[in-house]
């Protein structure tokens, strides 16, 4: 099974994409970070080394939701 890290997903997505990173603990989601990918300093990506557990764009939204276990 391949593992994708937050940094890798953000580099692949790129652009003016809005993103929210959540800590997923059981049924509880806590927002850890939000912003626009082009504004990120890729030498220091927020939660960049964490494994992506789940990612989605909810129908009708233009925000990439990334879930990690922090």
C-alpha cells in the first residue's frame, strides 16, 4: 500500500486551491490549518510529513479537505 504525505498531496494539487487540514480522532474532526496552496512555503509545509488518511472535495465546495492523525 502506498502512503501519501500531506506535502506530496499539496504539491500535486497546487495552484490557488483552498485546503483545510483536519486531525481525525475517531468521530471527532479538529481543524489544524487552512489556507491556499500557492501561499505555502514548501520548505516548511504545515503537517507536511504526516500521512494522509483521507482526502475529499465536498460536492458544492471548492475546498480540499485533508484528514490526518496528529
